[in-house]
């Protein structure tokens, strides 16, 4: 059979596309912060990870321009060779200082960071323990581990007895790495970090936490999940994060003990054989970090509107997965219904994300809102009104 036969036979999305209901790959024609132009119409963006609204901040834009002026549009090579600029090392030092850890290493994307760090650390015969709701990039790291003869254990999400049962089955002296999202990207739930850290200590496992949706969002000054629970980033062994969300840029990082970060720097294929973060991205990430440190009120506003919007949707009668993060998953419960609901929200001027299996278990299909700190009251009102109207139309609320 021809290698491309599967491509020619691929028809999964055709029916939904034909009905004009495909919620994915929609084109943004203009971006004005919380409002974007799509298909010729202004819509409130409620499906972006720009949690603090910094992608439109003049200081961030100017920093990206200045970085490009000084270092060009690309580093044209890997960090290992010609791709380390003084901007990269400054970003790493500033981030390590923010997180209160010894060292930090910036990768080209968040995906590569997870895949690369996990594949570098967990060797043949060693053990990776991974939450079932972890991001695809952690799963991809696990595939490499498995292919190289390591062991991958998936435990039920945020279920500490499932994690303990898994730990019990692994020989005591075998090297173990527990990897978990701090905030789970689909459900918006926060990991039970204090319990996870206690288990890790009791069973001699190392912990790596993915702070993609927690850095700049949770904890004191946006320091993330450990801080949310009154812990320090040194209470987990490794902190991973992305620059593509609160940091209004593109790239990823791993932070922790210097000797471990240095080991990853010299040994990770994903790090050594990818072109480094582009100068503009580094400039934008540094400026965002500066603003996060200087203006904690942005994080406060995000927290406040997250609680208000959650409360607003619940009082309209919608079912949400409980949490306190700016990720608001509204359960719809069926693929086509979710697509149709999504389309009607678009008609009403709101862009949100439709999430179906395998992103969530069947029956839990949902519309996921991700909120932005820079919304004005009119944007929040518009989102609530659109949900009220469409929810009634679909008989999901009374
Ligand atoms: C939890 C989590 N980890 C890692 C990533 C990958 O980051 P990036 O998109 O910046 O490569 C994402 C992005 O969607 C994420 O949600």
C-alpha cells in the first residue's frame, strides 16, 4: 500500500467542515488584544493563553523590536554553537532569580522542553511516573523513554493514592521521576502538590512540575503552583514552563539545581539540536517578566475575574469543572453539540475552545474559556450574555 494512502483516506473532519462547524484552524485577521477580527467580525477572544494580556503591551512589543534590531530576526543556530546571545543568558538568570532557584535553561518551545528534559533524564531501566492528564509534550517524552528501555507509569489524574500504589510497585532504590502539570490545561484543576511532594520524599522520587498555565497566574507574584501552596520552587526538583502563555512570547524553560540544569544543557538532544529562541521572543519574554514583577495587580485582576466569571456561569446553570484558575471548562457532553455550541458562540461574538476526545474523556466534551486580565467589563458581560443565550437555545440551562 502507498505510504500516503492514509492521507488520501483521511476524512474525519470533512463532515464538520462541510457543516461550517470546525472550531479549529480559524484565521485571525486582526489582533487587538482581548478583541480580534475573525471572518470579518470583531469577537472577544476567550480561547487564548495570553493570560495577562501582555502580547499587546507596548513595552513588550518595543523590547521584541529592540532585540531584533540588536541581534537580528533569528539566531540561525543552536544554543550549543552560535545560538547563545547575551539576551538568552540574561533571561535565564532573571527567571532563576524570580523562581528562587539556582539555574534556568531556555529551550526553543515548551513542547521541546518537556520532551527533551524527560528523554534526557530517564534512562534505560529507570522510571517515569506521569499524571494521566499531563500535556502531550510530557507524553511524547515518555515515548522516547519507553523506546530506549525506560519504564513509563501513568497514574489516574491528581490521584495521590494511585500515585502511591505505583510508587510502591517500583523497587526502592530505582531512580524515579514524577512529572505533573501544575495546572491541568483542559480541566484547569490544580495538582495536589503538597501531597505529591510528601510521597516523592517518602519514596525517594524526584519531582518535575509543568508550570505552563501556572507561572504568572498562581501564587505570590505569579510564582506558580509551589507558591500557591506556600511551598518554594526548591521543594520540587525541577520547574518547567513556557513563554507562550503569561510571558507573551514563544519558548520554554527548565529551572532547578545548577548541576542538573547543566547536565540537561550538555546532554539534551532537543536542546542541542534545535535553533535557539529567536531574539524577538527573548526580548518579549524578558519584558513580560519585568512587568509581572512590577505589576502584581494584573495577576490579582485575573484572579478576581476568574472567580466572578466562574460564579456567573454557574449561577446561569452551567456545569463547570471546579477550580480557581482562569481556565473555565464548561461541560457540554457530546462532540456535535459542542461544535454547534461553539459555532453559536462565534455568531454571538465570542471565540472559545471546543474540546472533545481525546482531549477530554467522552461525555466530558467541553467549551474551554481561558480568561485575559485586560478584559473590560463589557467583554466579560458579552461572554456571559452569549453563554446565557446559547445555553437556553440548546436547553442546557433553564
Ligand atoms: C501544560 C503544557 N505544557 C507544555 C506546553 C507546550 O508549550 P508550547 O506550546 O509553548 O510549546 C503546553 C502548551 O500548550 C501546555 O499547555
